[in-house]
């Protein structure tokens, strides 16, 4: 039996060169599932995505998903993509095994926490205040630069990393500190700012929103004193004040201290994000 992809819709194209298309997964012309293939709007048309790959229950365990993933890679090569990314639910062990077997490397994780009804208490001696407009311009420039450099350090070409940072700035901070749902808080100790946490609200899926930690940083000279934990507790308080009972975040796989901190605070991995170079 031969597993192939059959387009189920016309090719979608955007003005910036982006492409996307949904395909039926077929075995001898019989539909057994579907997959969505797209270029990544955050990284540009040279980066591809394989999304929503699903094989119907009766046809699972027969390698259909593996063949469909390889065929999707071929579609992306034809579109000129040099890299492909996938995001797999952390509890989907068969899919995670397939991704690893196909040569994908884990790059990052999405994590989520169910928040308690009562806001957590903060350590004594720490103050919290909102970032001022005067502080924002310099902070925004540094944060976007650091964000791009974090992707460059993980093998993403500089132009694509800068495009990702700019896309994030447009999407998440279109009106700066006045962007609805956005907040940047500073933690102060003995009159000195020791770190910041940038939070917002985002839709995890249709009809389900969550607070979100977009960026957290402790000043280098103040690290190792528990301020990172305090900043995460600030994020919880902000999310609860906004009426959210979930708090999510994204963390790079190699950032072991951060992952340990989040796990100790009750976060669980929801998605594993992996990538592969298309040769």
C-alpha cells in the first residue's frame, strides 16, 4: 500500500511570500488522516512548519504518520524551506518517538501552571512597581536584541532571528506599555531594581486563555538570591488579578536552571518543540 498526500484545499499564499496548505493523508486514494504544512510567519518563508498531523484511529501504528511527515518535508523543500519545526503534545509519546526517529532535535518547551485561588505571598523586603514609559524604550530595545540573540545562539540565521524578534514586537507590543493586557513589572530590593517580568494574556486555543510570561530576567549581579522565583510569583499575582487561572511560558531546552525553577513552582510541559534541517 502507498501512503501519499493529496491537497484538500488550494495553496494559500501571502504577500510576504508565506505559503500554507492542508493535505489529506491517503493510502491508495483512501483518506486516513490530514496534515497542515506552512511556512513560519515568525521566521519567514525559509522556515517551515508541520502542523495538525493526524492519522485516523484504525490506521495508526502502521507508519502512516511517518510517511506523511516525510512527504510534508518534501513539500517544504519544494517551497524553498531550509528548516522545519514541529510542536508535539508532551503526553503524545508515540508522536514524540516518531519525531526523534525522523531526526528532529528538541529546541524548546511550552509549560503551563494551574494557579491557586489565593495570590502567593512575596518574600519580605522586596518591592514591586510597574515599568515607566521613560524606562520602556531602552528596555524594549534590549529585550528584543536579547531575544534575537537567544535564537542565533541556537543555530537560527541572524536574519531570521531578527525577523522573529521584530514580528514578536509587532504582535505583542504594538502600543508599547499601553498594549491591552500587557504589563512589565520591576522587582526592587534596597531601592535597586533587581529584575523584571513581562506578562500578558494569550489564547491557548479557541475559547481558552491564560496569563503568559513573555520575558523574565534577574540582573546578573543579583542572581542566586531567589529573585527569579519572586518574579514568577509576581507573574502569578498579575495573572490572577486579570482573572486568569492558568499561566504559561516558553523555555529553551538548554536552560536547565529555568526549567528546574518552573517545575519546582508546579509548571508542567505541555508541548515539546523540535526542529530539523532540510538538506
